[in-house]
């Protein structure tokens, strides 16, 4: 039986997850609980009408920064976009929730998710990379940076390659500031095509523990891309 979280600020150990990767259900989306979840290798993911579900899948998808595959065709596309960081977080997360996705009916990025991550953004933990063309936001991504790890949450594109270009800039940004890797959470063909690899939950938790001890300056998110 999957345990329920009520008022206590704690999670079961990720290794207690069921076969699908669910660790617990219930609780809330308060900043302290969300940050504890990420530090524990757990993240929220659920649909409208369902209780909050907390996940720690096995295997886990990560991207080692040096393994990112910047293909020649994508490299040529970089100059077609203007990239910004943390200038439109609210727009990015809302676009991620509103953009239709093949094989998905609706979005898990519900209003309460938007509100919770906007609070994390105001606290300096959640960040966005934005791709513009002719002054219009056409793609981007957002996630949570904690210790030396960036936990990717979602991305969107309104024109070809917009999110991939934002991702390429994210990788270079993280490498520049000494981050360890990107947690892409659930295996997807898209991230695998960019260099993502599946690792066991046990190995992920070991690497997470090491990455959490890394001290990355918050100033790393105050820069502006040229």
C-alpha cells in the first residue's frame, strides 16, 4: 500500500517506491516540502482530480553535461534565437502547461503547480531559459537548481528547435558554473537523443548525495546571455 503523507514534513525512503516509482501520496506543495522532495530524489507528478503523487522512478534519466550531443544541425540553429534566463519564468511554466503534446490528454502542470514553482522561483531555486524570435517567446524550459544538480521539469516549443536551443544554452550555463548533471526524471526518447542515459535509482541517489554537497553560487542565475 502506498503511504499517505499528512502534515509531517518527511517522505518515505525512495527505495520504498512501488513498481511504477510512486513513493507516497498526499501532503502539499509548500516550498519546504518541495525542496525536501528534491533533496531526497523525489518529485511531484499527478493529474487533475488526483491526489498529489510523489515519485522516484527506477531507472532514472539523467544527462551528464559532457555527454550532451550538440548536433551540427542544431548548432546552426543557435543563431536564430535570442536566449534569456529568468526573465519570463511565469510565462514559460504556463506555456509548458498549455502546449499540446502528442499522446497526452491535458497537462500535469496545474494552477497549483504553477503557483508553487513561482514561489520557488522567487526564492531563487526554480529557473527558466527562454528562447525568443522577433521579441516573441517561442520556446523554453524550467526546472529546479539545488546544490550541483538541475532538476528539469518541462519544456515547450512553438517553432522548430526552440526548446532544444534553450536546452543547449542550459547545458553550457551549468557547465560554466560547475553543476554536476541534469536530472531528467522519467526516461524519454527526446532527452535520450540529446545524450541522456538511464541509471538505477540507487546510483542516482548516490550521485544526488554528492551533488547536494556542491556549493554553486546563486550569482550563476543573475547573468544574461549575450
